[in-house]
């Protein structure tokens, strides 16, 4: 009897092990599932189902099931594929430079005007941004009118309807979101790290490049991934301000459906865009896993 009672007492009074009632654990799991269920339904209906359907339809054509749509898409639009990648990478590089520069400046200096102005494009939709840049960069647009009055040179070529105007429009629309994310990461870096570098003779530029930026690199990478995804999938800005040829892949997809009713090739172009995004996302996840393991 004593031995049994001592076993029961030891099992009850084991330190560091608090047993949660199974009923409460089940209720908490059920509550968590119910909380995320609406988001999962929306994700499944608006993203997962269209994605799976697009992938399946990309292999279906009049010739049957196969890679006909992909061969046709590559033969017709291989120049547009490389053009899309080039415009996206150029815009991404410029967004990175501008965002890091603004975030680095605001990390050391308080300028409320700059802190307010750079966020304004966040609240402008892509359609309005494309139309505004079309008016601003056109051959007889606002920019050329101002330059003509300053320089006296008439009939200046416009930047719209070419790849420079397309890059300018993308950068102007995309850099505020990246700057907002990077600035938050820069401000989370302890002042002691920066002060130690400055006391050892480093300037602010080297402190940002060699200390602040490596510490904030996960957030910077997130900002660049979001910029890449939103740029490569944008339709309105290339449609309004981009060149007539070559064009970006979303424009090709839109024309393929609107004028040819060719959903197979359009879905094949969409899958190619997915693969480009998945490649960058895979690199990001691999980088994050290595960083967490280190």
C-alpha cells in the first residue's frame, strides 16, 4: 500500500511537467482551425484552385495532352520572356538602391517631410500610377514641357512607350513598400552596434553597408521578393506605358485570351511566370533555412 501510494504521489508531483486536460487541448485546436478556416477557404477558392486549373489547362490543346502550348508559347514569346525578366531585374536593382538609401538616411536623420512623401505612391493603384506616368513621360507630357521651357529645345523625345518609361513607372510604384519594410528592419538594429562601428572610425555609409544591411538582410530579401512578384505579374503599367514590342508576359496573356481565345498558350505563359517566381521563392526559403540553422 505504501509503495502504491508513493508511486501515485511521485506521478502527481513531478516537477516541470504540467499536463493539460485533453478536452481543453482539443477545444483550442478546434478554435484555431475555425479561426483560420475563412482565410483557407478564400486562399483555396481564389488562388489554389485557379493555379491548379491553370496548370492542368496549360497541357491541354487541340492536339491533345502534351507540351504543345509550351512549345508554341516559347516560339512566339521567347523575346518577351527575356524582356520581362530584364525589366523586372533592372527595376528590382533600382528599387533596392533607392530603398536602402532612403532607409539608411532616415535611420540616422529625422526628416518628417521625406518620411511622409516617399509613402504617397503606396496609396495609388497600379492603374492610376500607369496613367499618371503615361501623361508625365509622354512626348508632349509634363516632363518634356518643363524641360523645353528650361533648355529651349523643342520636340524632346518622350520616355513613355519604351523600356525606360516602364522601368521608371515600376520603380516609382514599388520602392515605397520596399523602403517601408527596410526602414523598419534598419530601425530594429541596436544603436550599440552602429555606435561601436562609428567609434572605430567607420562612416555612416560603411556602417549601413557592413553592419545594418547584413543584420536586416532577411527583411530586405522579403522586400525584394515582394517587389519581384508584384512587378512580374503587373498588367496595367506595361499596358499603359510599355512599348508595343516587346511586351511583358501579362500583356501577352491578356492579348492571347482577348483576341485569340487561346487559353492554353495563355496558361502556359502563366505557368512560366509561376516558375520564375517559384525559383526566387525557393532561393529565399533556402537562404532562410540556412540562416536559421546557423
